[in-house]
C-alpha cells in the first residue's frame, strides 16, 4: 500500500499519494487534485513544485551533493573526459572503451556545419551578442535537417540529431567568436580531441600552427563536465516544456539557449566579471557594494551569489575555485579580479544577510575568471556554459519524451476583471 497524505478541505478529507525518490525525497502527487477537489496549487517560480520524475541528475542543496546518473561530479571532473560524461548523461551508463571510441568517431564525423550557414553572419551587426546568434543558428539547423521536424521520427533519426548537435555546437560557437573578432573561420581538425578541436577553431589561425595547451584543455574539460546538467533548472525546464509540444530538438535546445542567456541564470558568469571589474574601477570598496546588494531598494545583486537549490555551498563552485588557483598559477597569470572575488566571498560569507539567506558563491562566481585566463572574451562566457550544458538539455528532452510526459500546460489563479460588456468607442 503506497504512503498517502491527507488534505482536509471544507470538512472533507482527500488522500494524496506520496511519491518517494531514490534518495528518499518525498513528493505529494497532485495530478488528480483539481478533478477531486476543484482546487489547484499556486507556486510562483515552482520553488516547491516537481515537474517530473527524472533519473539523470541528483542534487541535494542542503548537503551540496551533485551526481550525474549516480556518479559524484568530484570524481567525474577529476577522472573523466567531457564526451565520456556526455555519453553517461545521455545513455545512463559510463561507456566501455569500444562504446566511447564509436561515440567519438560519430561526433568527429559531424563537426562541419552546412556551408550556407556562414551566410547568416553577413546579416548580424558587428556587436551582436554571441548568445543571440547561437540560439538562432541552432534553431535554423532544423531547416537544414527538415527530417528532424517529424514528431514520428525513428530512434535512429533522434540519435543522429543528438550527435549532430554535440558535434556542431563547438564549431558554431567558434564561428561566432571568429565572426566577432573578424578573423577567418577555422575548419574542424578531427584528429584533435573534442575540446582541443574547439580550442583550435577558436584560437587557431590559417597562417600559423596552433598547438592546444594541455593545461587549458584540462581546465575546459573540467568546466564543461561541471556544467553538463543540473536537473530542472530554468533552461532545462524550458527545453522540456518546448519539447513537450513535440517541437523538434533543435528548436527545444534553441529555447534552452535563450533561457540560459538571462543574467539570473547562465548569463551570470558574464555578469560576475562585469560586476568585479565595476567594483575594481570604483575603487574596490567591497563594503559599499555588499551594502547595495543587501538594500531592498537597490536593484544591485551580488552576481554569482545565491542559488534556488543550494542553500549551502555549490559543490561546483568549490571545485572551480580550486581550479582557478591551479590554472592561473600554471599559466603564470596574475588576475586582480580573482583577488577581489576572494575578498568579496569572504566579506559576504561573514555577513548575517548572506548567512541567514543561505547565499553562497554558485557555479558562475569563479568560472569567468578561468575563461578569461584562457583568452575567452566575456561575452562568450555563457556560450561556454551552453557547450557544457548541451548533453544535459538533450538528456532531459529525451527522458521527457521516453517517459511519455504530457504537454506542459500549467494552470493559473485569475485575478483580473469580472465579466463586463463592451463599451462602444464613442462612449469611452
Ligand atoms: C545558475 O537552477 C539552477 O540549477 C541554475 C544553475 C544551473 O547549473 O543550471 O545552477 C546555474 O543559474 C546559477 C545562478 C546564477 N545567478 C546568479 O548568480 C544571479 C544572482 N543570484 C540571484 O539572482 C538569486 O540568488 C537566484 C536567481 C540565483 C536564486 O533566486 P531565488 O531562489 O528566487 O531566491 P530569491 O530571489 O527569492 O532570494 C531569496 C532572498 C531574497 O531576499 P529576501 O526577499 O528574502 O529578503 O535572497 C536575496 C533575495 O533578495 N538574494 C540576494 C541574492 N540572491 C538572492 N541578495 C543579494 N544578492 C544576491 N545574489
């Protein structure tokens, strides 16, 4: 007999099934609530509402736990390659050597984008934000592969679209960068690894040899793994709800890119660096900016701080912070912004306002410092976040379809005008 919860409404008692997750998380199943009681629930921002049952990622915000398919991110970030983790997130199991070799070979086979996509760049303004270009390029891919629009597509066709996306996103991301700096596009060099190939397309030039730095490749590998999935965050939920209408995978990922762009979400890594540079330029008075962040009448927030789920440390931020010191040390880079970030973190974590609200540095607080150290411009930081998050978005989209989840369509509580008759123009 499954566990039941009781709800009393107007003297009547209703029973709600209790769902228990793998890690003993508890949920009230309200799927029949309206039919049996006439009531709906209201939960702005879905802070207390589960949208699905998922087997991809487990996180515990109180204990700072994050696992992909049961494997702790600390072990994956240290020991695995990004494509290995992508395979794990997509398929549910770590690949054997033969499976990984075959996966990598398939990805290599699809790194080129259609030559006609180069013409898109002629139309964008010089200062176009990379995320605006990338979101439209990814949606446009559905027009180059119209068979991907068929909701009755075969599993093989879905698999091909997944491989095309994982293979072509780095190529498109590098093209967006080359277009921004007005350098020639670099074609992929498939004998390189996935991350080294991205570095080659980003920083290589047709006039000289380019040797990807192992230190930078290792740092990027770690960063992409740490961003690979994060259960039902804003952009993953967007991908799920767009996909739930049977929109194709390219359109769903494009919507995820748009959601990620927001400074409260993936756009925070760009906003953190801009904030740290502003504080430095303003004379480095940390107390002034901490007070502004605490002031309800001031729109300023400490970017890179706080999280919907982590009310304790974000385990990814801990790993990235350690990596910051290692990478800047190995590259021999002194970055005053890192010093400001560490001081800001110290001051904030000793402040009652942040402690009481469980506001700690999140994944975006330190990642931008590493991206900048390896030569990636600030406006490309959220593109880097998307490169990491792509396998997670795809896995969430596929799980939603495989589970037969219904089209997402929340209800509302109407608070507008009651019924009233039309007033002719001459009488208004
Ligand atoms: C990501 O969901 C995910 O998993 C996302 C992500 C992923 O991997 O996909 O982890 C990636 O998006 C990380 C978050 C990046 N965003 C930022 O760093 C932007 C700054 N942070 C905030 O805007 C905020 O913390 C959010 C958006 C991240 C979370 O907001 P919530 O959960 O809606 O919390 P809230 O806005 O209700 O804040 C609770 C309280 C409020 O004060 P009170 O009304 O209780 O007095 O904390 C305050 C907020 O004002 N607060 C902050 C703050 N964040 C929250 N005050 C100052 N600075 C901040 N950064």
